[in-house]
């Protein structure tokens, strides 16, 4: 029964796509505009889920340390925009993060937790900077609170998915397959 539920959840998640664009903060509020922002881009969704999957593959302290490093560094990247700091190559780095994190999951790379946190932190800096570039008329604090919450929830979904998959399949082949599909999707986004 658990296997069927997990497969149904995977099929549902794979078949859905965000059905909304960025929300107008004047109409929906800055918090909701921030919350929906990471949910409206396939690149962001793929990376957030991949971070959770990778943390689940590694286990132990990595379950909280890797996602926390991502969220914290992402918030710092957002703060860089607020200070007027220029960060080059933001979009290429975001696209590279989809491929790289997908490959890390596909190859089930196991490094020290601090090294994993540093890797995701580098990519998170660019994701946070991109969120800041989309601030528009939204209030900075509620907008950033919204995208931090959404990002953390996507990480939790990735961790849950990874832990669920590992219980159902020995060797984590399905997690590795999802990592490969993520990397492939990242390549498709680059050349699209």
C-alpha cells in the first residue's frame, strides 16, 4: 500500500506544473508574492527538491544541515541585492545548479556534511540574488519570509521523498534516477 501511495504521489508531482505566474504584491500581499516565487519556476523547484533528496541520501546531520545552509545562504544572496551589490552570471549559475545538484543525487555523492553545505551554499547565493531581483513593489521582509518558507517546504518535500524512496527500494536507485532526470531537465532548460 505504501509503495502505491508513493508512486501515486510521484506521478502526481511529476505531472503538475505551477499554474500561476508571479503574484502581484499589491493584490495578494508581499508574503504570498514571496511564497509563490520559488514555486513558479521549474529551475527553483528542481534545485530545492534535489537539495532535499541529497540530504536524505547522506542522512544524519545532513538532513538538517544541508537545507539550512541553502536557506541561510539564499537569504544572504537576497540581502546582497538590497545593498546594491552586483553579482555576475546569476542565471547561468542557477541553471548550472540544476544540473550539478541533479548529478550529485544521481551519483549519490557522499562528502562531509560541511562540504555538502558549502556546495549548496554557493548555488543558494545565486538563487537568493535572483529572488531579490524579482522584488518589485513587494516589501522586502515579507517577500523574503515568503520565499524562505516555500524553499524550506520544498526541501522538506525532497527529504520526505528521498526517505520514502529509500524505504521502498534498496540502494536508492529511484533517488538516483530522479537525480539523473533533474540533471537532464537542467540541460533542457539551458538549451531551451
